[in-house]
């Protein structure tokens, strides 16, 4: 039987971690200057990539980490370092030169992963699937994952109106602010990973 409480718990946890309102300025910064059709495609690609990654780790994430001998702190640090590189691009303006190849890359990295399908979301779904007992609870977890990605797509899809409102100058400003925000997120992820290593080794 469908577990509404479990659905709500997983959905809220993923909402807090994946942060659709917080991803909006970063999405605007990374897609600024592209045609509206390209931006809509990138929003869909990013969500599909994130869902694909989350789904794979939900099904066999723990086995993947165990096979590769990768710990959760290592996953957090690697994700943080990748975000830091993207943040530096945003701050220095290197992300402002769109090309056909870059359009695809931005949808995959960093939007799809590790911004949306980051270490926090991956660990959350791994634990949620592992602790779900019975078909009803499994359906509840998967329904929450699907609903969360639908919210992400809608948020990014309709944030494109903001781009038309703030024009090119506003996009540049949002890009720099997003770079600062993303660098802070990256440093926090690295710090959490380092603390995880320390506590794990103590």
C-alpha cells in the first residue's frame, strides 16, 4: 500500500537538498545568451541526466560504491571540487561563451550532476531505497523521486521568463552572484567530506 508519510519525507528531504529555488539563478547564469528553445532543451536534459544518475544509484548505488571502494566522504569532496571549478568559470566569465558543444556539457555538468544529482541526493536515495520494505514503500520512494524531478524541471523551465526580464546585463550580474554562491556550496561540500574522513577514521 502506498505510504504517503514516506513519500512526503523523501520528497521534502530531496527538495531541501536539491533546492529548486536555489538552482534557478545558477541555471539562469549557465544558460544566459542561448536561444529560448536551447534553454528549454537544456532544462529537460539536466533533469533527465539527474534522474538517470539518481535512478542508477537508487537501484545499485551501494554496490557501485563498494565495488569501486569509494566512500561517501570521497564522493562529497569530488563533487565539491567539480563545483568549485565551475564556480571559478562563472566568476571569471569563462562560462559566458556558448557553443553547441558547451550547451550539451552545461546540461550534463554541472546542471545534471553534481548540482542536481549531487552527493547529498545520491546518499538520500540509496538509504531510502535500502530502508523501504515492501512494494508500497518502494513505490512511495520512487514516486517522491519522480515528483522531485518534475518540480525541478518546472522550476527551471519557467525561470526562463526571468532571463527575458533582466536582459543581458542582469544575466551577467546573476552569473557573478551564482559563482559566489556555487563556490560557497563547493567549499561546504569539501569541508563535509573532510569531516567525514576525520570522523570515519577516528
